[in-house]
């Protein structure tokens, strides 16, 4: 049994909130740079170059990549041989988010009640997903999610008879309805299977997979590649102003489901797809 003081979790999450809001991950950085060369429309290429300038300024001057610094989504993959000491884990996670957003001067976007709408003034609480895994380490992923793209996400409860063609139509429908609102070029996370809530969670987690990694399941890998090609033929383009780069990646996760259902979750993210990953 390995003991971890929750203060270590707090400190890491504080730093990760700041890091994710200022610095692109290596895979996203490469994808954005590659997109500039691949974009065929002059206006689309101009928009991508402007986005590159913004990313460069954000990193060098430590200015947030976007004014919407998101709601903090935290994935905790906890080794079953870990024992936390020094306090409650969930409190420690939220304290890390609070410190990150307050000390990092990041915009506070969370309201205490969805109807009354009073701001919590420190961007807490976070959305926390826990998973128990083998081992004695803790993998933390902090993914600040802006709501321009979050609002464009969808869940489709398809019938089994809809099959893979129904899945393709659902993905394309979500992307076309999102249009410029999700700040393209987008990253599309898709969850197929499970239940209503499971497919949405899989779609969210799919966004944290490096965009240069494809599924290990052969037919899902083909589906990812096919959907990326079809999405980029919609003509939405960078900034929604037309072009051949509407999406940078389509990441798909699957899970067993009920004989009577085919749930499909589509979680759309903007061109920066912010997240930071650490192992404690």
C-alpha cells in the first residue's frame, strides 16, 4: 500500500489548471501546425495562421489561450494500492482547482446553482470522474472545457437497426449543427455503447486521447478516419469561414451495450482541446 498526501494532489491540479489554459499539448501543437500546410482555402489558412500567433503569445506571455478558461473536468485514475492521507480527496481536487483559477488569474465561470446563477468566484466545483485501476499510482488529467463547444455536444439514443450508418449520420449531424459555434477546427470525441450517461462520458474522455493516436479496434480506426474525411468535406473550415480543415481528429471509444439500444455521445471541443496529464 502506497500513501499519498492529498496536498500533493492539490498542488499538481493547481499547476495543471494553469498549464492547460496557457500551453497546448504537444500532439495538439503538431496538429495545428500541420493543418496550416494542409489547408487549401486561402482564408482558412489565414485563420489558422492567426490561431498560431495567438497560441504563441499565450505560451510566451502566459496569457490564457481563450477568455473562456472553462469548467474544470478532472479524470482521476487511481491505483487500487493507493491510500490517501491528510484529508478528503474530492476536497483536495477542488482546492487545486480553486488555487489554480484564483492564483493563475483565470476567468471564473462556474455558477453555484444552474437557475439562480450566482458565481462561485473560484471556478469550483470541478467535474470529477474517478476510476480504480491496478497499481499504486494516480494518473490525473485536467481538461478545462469551454462552453462554446460544450453547448454543441449531443447524445443520440439510436436503435440497433440504425447500425453504423446511423452512427455516422449522428456524428455528421452534430458537427453540421455546431458549425462555427464550436471554434473550429474541432476535435470530435465520440462514445458508442453503454448507456445514456456512459456514452457521454466516453466521448468526453476520448478528447483526452492524443489526436495522432487511432483506435486499436480495426473497424473503429477506419470509422475515425472516414468521419474525419467527411467532416473536413463539409466546408465549415477554420473559424467557420470555409475551408478544408473543419476537424483535426475524431476519437472514438466504445463499450458493450444493451440488446435494445445504440447510444452515441458526441462531445465537441474547440481547436485547442485543452488538457494536462500527470502521473503521481
